[in-house]
C-alpha cells in the first residue's frame, strides 16, 4: 500500500494536533511521528519584521513539493507524509509551514522531515516579502539554506 500523502497550500491556519491525528489515527504500523512547524519571526537579521507575505504559483508549487515528497518516500520507509504551507500575509508568531512524517522507526521520520524542510526553505517555489518600518523588500535566497539542502545530494 502506498503511503498516504497530503499536500496543501492555503491561506488559513492549520491545527497541528488535528493534522497529526489525521495522519496517524488507527495506523498501528506507525511507531514514530515527527513534526516541524515554522513560524513567522518578528526579527530577521536584526531588523523588526511587521509581516511576511508569501506568494506562490498555484499548481507548480504543489507539484514541486510532491516531487520532493516522492523523493523522501523513495529514500526512507515512510508510512505517511503531510506538508502544509501557508500563503498570504502573516504576522510574527503565526504558523507558516507544517511538515509531518511518519514511519515505523524514528530515524526515518526525523531524516525525511529534515530533508523536506531543507528543500522547502531553499528551493520551494514561494516568494516572500518582508514588511519592515523602513519599507518592504523581497527576501533573497540565503546561502546557509542552499547549503543545508545541498547536503542531501551527497547522501
């Protein structure tokens, strides 16, 4: 049986506990569930951030995320995967992204979650604009995010 996969891009917030329950309820083969939740920060590189606006290309973003989820499914023995990414205007403290991976054992769940987050942070087709007191600016790619994603190519 193929592992169930949920991928959603949405404006609305998500309920972490409900998403984990939906992924794992009644699944006795699952021994580990790992989740990562990314939040909108109020400071970036020492500057106050009033809000972050995320945009995406509908259809393409979901397909690209699915491609990387498929890579994770091929690399690790996963039982299920959920990826939810928000778009729109978010203020500090709001949830941006949720990655949930499930497996029989924790090592696979941890590795797959980290792999997917490194991809999402460095290469997922989202555009981010920060609002600050001195105006707004598009967020450029960060070298440390690219390096984190590149390390998976060597493994």
